[in-house]
C-alpha cells in the first residue's frame, strides 16, 4: 500500500518534503551556488503540494459521502426497488425486516470519554500534576528527616497532606461541575420525543422517528422536523429550512420535480434534521440514520480533535517555567549545601524544600473558584458552560464572526 503523504503529521511532512537531489543537475546547481535557493524553493513547493493534496482528498471524500442518485431515479422504479406502494406504504412485516437489517433511524453517538478518564484528567492533569509532585517531595523530605533526626519536624508531612487535599477537592469539584453540565445537555435530547406520521399497511399511524425504515411513506407539514431523507411524492406549497445543512438562510421550495443533479440542490429531496417551514408534503424514505446526508457529514466531523484552550496552554507554559526555576534553584542550593560541608541527606532536604517552596499551592484552587463563579453568573443568563476552561476563552473573545445564516443556534443573528 502506498504511503499517504498528506496524512502524516505536519512535522514529518516538512522533514520528508525536503528531498536531496543527486546526479548531474544537482551538482551543477551546487557549483553555480544556487543550490541553497533551489533547496528552499523545493521545500516550499513540497509543503504547498502536501497541503493542497490534503484539501483535495478531504474534498473528494466529502463529495464521495454526498454521492446519491435517489433524486434522479423515476419514482415508480424507486418504489419498486424499495418494494413499497405510494398509497399503502410498506407492510408491518416488511418494515420489521428492513428495521432488523438497517437498524434504528438515529445517528450513532460520537465517541465519548469514559467518566473515569475525565475524573483522572481533572485530578492529575495540568497544574494538579505539579502539586502532586510537590506533595510527593514533601513526603520524601519527611521520610529523610525521620531517618536522620531523633525528633523530626512534621512540617513537611503536614504540607504534603495540605497539597493532596487541595488537589483532590479542586479536582472533584471541577469534575462534578462539568458532569452536571453534561447531564443537563443530555436531558435536552430527550425533552421532546420526535414522532413521524406514516402510511403503513394502508393506514396512517404515528410512530417514533427512530422506527422509520427505507420505503416508508411519510407525511410532513409546516413546523415538523424532517425525520429522514425523503424523496418528495407530492407537495403543496412545501418549503424547508436547510440552513443547518447548506447554509441557505431563505426557505427552499420542495416539489416532486427533479431540477438539479447535485443532491443538496435537488428540489425533490428533503433531508433529515432540517425543518419544514410551511405547506405539506408526502415522501418516501430513501435513507435513515447514519446513511442520511446529515449522518454522513456528522461522520466526517467526528474525526476532528478539539485543541487545548488558551488557559490550558498558558497553564502548561507556566508549569514549564515554574519547574525549570524550581529545579535550578533546588540544584543550586543542593550544591552550595554540599560544598559547605552539610551531610548529603541534609542537602537533599534543602533541595526538596526549595522546589516545594516554588510551587504556588493556592493557584489551582483560585483559578477553579474564579471560573466556577463566572460559570454560575453565565448560567443565570441562560448560558450553560460545559467546560470551565471555556469560560476564560469566551472572556478573551473580542469579535464574533458569523456568516449570512447566523448559525448561532436558531438561524437568527444576535
């Protein structure tokens, strides 16, 4: 299998993009003194090429995901392929068979992080790790004192306990705050169950949208959410809001006539999760669940990784600085103590004491409390914070850019 150059990490792309030239042409360039310029030119051209290849492959993958021809097939042939009747719909036996084959009409939930991993990240991630190291060093110093002194001081022991207590309390508090927000968001999904009006066994019935199958005859009206990808059979003044899918802010008319080759622009298709604005329509279900257009887009978007928040990057940078300063001072005092004739165990205690003294023990508690208070004030204004670190990111925002759709929640500019 060929090595996919565009899928490698950026650093590796850059390293492997510089290809040394050998042979007569390379030697001539080197003799003319232009090899350096040639090398820079080649390096830049390869970098651009790799980025272009990546964009081209992403675009090709998106087009592949959007490929469908249900809007071009004559309606009679489409219904025959799905073994359905325009007037009577599927039979219950047919529907059960298709449901067992295709599964529920629902998008696969995105991969979620296990709760124990979230808890461990809050307990050991970021600045908390530095405090854990400080607590461990305190216990080491206390152990050394206990081994060398007849009546050792318990200051290091108490300091280690305090550090561990601060880390555990703040970590648990932050975890439960984020878990509470996540549970509220999950409850919104089940707040209003969705149903679909279908024709099955020759009679109209209302069923949960999740039980729709390919070949079902569905009736929708203004105010409904389209329960699946459907091919329009008949429509009366029917318009849909495709803003969540295509970015078009104006309602789009839907009829049973084919007008475009592109599925997203076809007037005889209505797509899962878009809203019916006005009119009525009857259609046959052509795709359900992850096979819908929205499901395919969601699958492509599920591979995106969220980066670190600004405050997380700043804390990480701060930890590096504090660690470097603490280690430098600790090693310096260790060397000085050793030169002055102190026992090496005593010098080790000096080293640990200097390192622990440079750890700002109260910083993590202060940051957590400040972010939590801000999140509570935002909650009073109907803004739910799912991640405490996002509070600082929003606070540092000076400009919000929005396209013509106004995709900030409801297709209405704020």
